[in-house]
C-alpha cells in the first residue's frame, strides 16, 4: 500500500511514520504540504492512500470529493484535529469513521484497506 502524508504536523507525522513502518505492505512514498503539492505528486507517482489532518472532528466528505473523483482508486484518511478519530473516504463507498484513534487502530485500518484492482482495459 503506497501512502502519501500531506500537511501533517511534525509530532503527528513521526507517530504516523512509526506506525506505518511497523505494518506489512505499507510504505510512505512522499510527504507533501498542501493540495497543490499533493496533486503534483499524485500525477507523477500514484498512491493508494493519502493521510491528511482535518481541521474538523466530524466527517467532511465534500472536502475530498474532487480529489477522489480525479483519482478514483485513492483513499483519503483524514485524522481529526482532536486526534481522537479519523475518517476514511473512498469514492463510491462513502465514509468510515475510526473512533478511539491509536497507532494500533490506525495500523489496523490501513492494513484492512484492499489494494485497488487493476483495470483490464
């Protein structure tokens, strides 16, 4: 699973990196700051998951719909500003909330995501 970290504050970024390093099939391919850097990186090196920090502690699917439409196989994991929950956004599947966010629950959520299927066209 190829992961991009986008706009994650330093302390949280280190925790996420340690968590991802502990997981099988998970690798961080880039770190970006802001959506323009993210889109440039995605165009050059597609990822399966983007992890961002949300300024909200409630689901805000409208914020990510344009990105998901541009990259339909992408999943966005938005960690809430309070650090207690996260939301996984996936085009056509809606939003999944992760409550009680800990490194172990983040790792389990990332490992539970199925890799996108390859198109035969």
